[in-house]
């Protein structure tokens, strides 16, 4: 996520570290580097101009703070301006006071709207809402099916015209027009007591009048509380013109940045909030439904400046974390029982629920400098370990000592690994277990998930 921009900015700051005092020439040189980094990352020119102008002015007027050295002061100013460009305050979804809240998704084809519909549904469900998805994208042949797939994955119903329209064939024959589908979807949400309606609309490859008109007609038919404009962070400079076209053609209340996991320059997406004056509500960071975050301008700035985003990390841990399970585990260890391979498997799954291990590391401060090591981290290693433990019987997980030659061969076959890999895992686990025993004797063990309790 914004890796190149992040690297460039942090290396600019590193060069400042050795300076005791910043001269005007130092500040100008720094501002020039920042400007180049932003332009290279595809941040829109007017945004770059305003940004660097503000940084220069504030650095020159040196909002001197005794607590910070000159380099830190510049970082603070850049951070502050970056938070501003990204929208400053976190803006959450606005819900209707009465009746279902209607969220309309708009954007180009391939922007990630349908995927987002599933992500939003899962997110809303997690907050106790009862969303209904509406397939008003009748342009793309398989868009309806695709929405049904994500709906199923999120465990949320989908309202769609035939086929698969949940008993409404008679009302909406195949080929129904999207405005009618959206309207009927709203009616269905009312009748079935769904408190949120997410309407997926059709996109086209480029901005065109017909597409805008259709989105505007759907908007008029369902009177949305939120219109979210979904923009692919990888499309570069076109992001700003596309956003402007949608702002003029349909209007939107908020932005969703998608595909932030890509290593694209992504800066254009950063300009969208600033250029359109609309806040970014969410970020999409992968193809899985859980690759989704509420967008916090301050945390994102912090991530870009490689100061880490520990808050998001903790939130994801809390979401993935099963308190009951942890309590059972803590009780078990406190009573002197061993941590077994079976326990290990459970812990590993909890960690997995948080998402990719690589992504988690990426949220720690200072990780920019370790990017290479991180890039080389092989998630498949974790898959291998999991496969090995899964191929063991409960007795083997409890007492690995019973694993003899023939058992080892069976486990290797079952997990698609080699006996040597199994030995390696068992040796490492044995060492870890010994360490745990020592810790347990030393008075309690560092609970894996005492977070917040
Ligand atoms: P739509 O045409 O706007 O509905 O876009 P889709 O939801 O069909 O997404 C287009 C493609 O982008 C699909 O292959 C998705 O799996 C993929 N996609 C969507 N969101 C993300 C994301 O955040 N990261 C990545 N890497 N891929 C995404």
C-alpha cells in the first residue's frame, strides 16, 4: 500500500535527521523532494501544489516545539498536511432515521463495486445490521451471479431479477430494467425488515452519458442515504477525472478506495478526497471479503509515513479473537497442562482470521525498511505447518512422541510434505513447549490474547 511513496518520503526525512537546524535552502530542498515523490506517485498536480506550499510555509515559520528536532518537526507538518488531504476526520456511514438505509454503489466497471457490496454486507452484519443486497447491475452478463456469490459468502441475502430472484420471477422477468429492480429491492427490504439496502449498479469501461443517466435514475428511484463512489487505486491519473465525472453526473457522498493492496502508485486515489471534497469512508485491500477497512485519515497518513498503524492492527485482532477460546487456553496452561500441537493449530487459526500475516506486519511502525524481508515471507510455510498438524490424529497432536517412522510417513503423505519437514516442525515445537513450561513455572504465561480485557 503506497509502498513507493512511503519509501520516498521516509528517505527524505532520513536525510534531515543529521541536521541541527534547517536553513531555508534545506527546507526548499526537502519540499522539492516531497513534491517529486508525490508527483511520481500520481498525486494530482493541484493537490501537490497546495500540499507542498503549505508544508513549506509551515516549516519556514517553524512552529518551533522544544520537544522536536527539525527533522521531526518536518515529519509532523507533513503528517498533518497528509491527514488533511485524506479528509482529516474519520467519516462513518450515515444511517436513515426511519426505514431502511439505502447505500448506492457507483463507479466504473472493474472498480470493485460488486466485491465491495459483499465486504460492506459482511461489515454491516458484524455490526448487527441486517443488510439486503440488490443486483441492479444488469449490464454485465454474470454480474448478478457474482453478487449472489459474494452475498452467499457474506451470509447476506441478495435481491435479484430472474434467475435466482428468491421467488419474485413473476414480478421481475429476466431482462428487467435496473431502475425497476432497485425500486423493487427497496420494497422487499421494507417488507422483510432489512435495515440496510446496498444497491450494486452497472459500470462501463469509461465514463459515458448513458451510464451516468442510469445511475442517476436509480438514485432518483431509491433516494439513497449514501452514494459511495468506488475507485480503483491502480488507475493512476484518470482517477481524478473519473471522480469528477461521477461527482457531476451522479453526485456522491463518499469515496471507497479499492485495490489498495496493489503496489501501484496509488497517489491519484489520494487526491480524490481533496479534489471532490468528499470523504473516503472505506478501503478495499484484496479480493477476500475480509480485506476491508474503515478508512481513518490519520492512521493512513501514519502508515504512509511508516509510523505504523497499530490501532487498526489491534482492531483486527479483536475481531478475529475468540475470548472464550483464550480463556480456556489460559486456564489450561495455568493448571500446568502442556500446550499441545492441537492448541497450536487453534492459535494459528486465530492469527489467520486476522488476515494475511504479511499485511499484519506491514502495519507495524518502521516496517518500510524491512519491506524486502517481508516480501520474501512465504505464507505457504504457514500453510505447510497447518497441513502437517491437520494430518495428525488427536493422539499424535496431544503426544507427538508416539510419532514413529510409519506414522511420520502417513502424515507426510497426508499433508503433501516430507518426513524431514515433519521432524523439523516437531523439533521446533518441542523447543517451544519446553520454553512455555519454564514460563508457566515462572508464574503465568503471556496470554496470547488478553487484549483489552
Ligand atoms: P465491479 O465491476 O465494479 O463490480 O468490480 P468487481 O467487484 O467485479 O471487481 C473487479 C475485479 O477486481 C475482480 O476480479 C475483483 O476480485 C477484483 N477486486 C475487487 N476489489 C479488490 C481489491 O481490493 N483488491 C484486489 N487485489 N482486487 C480486487
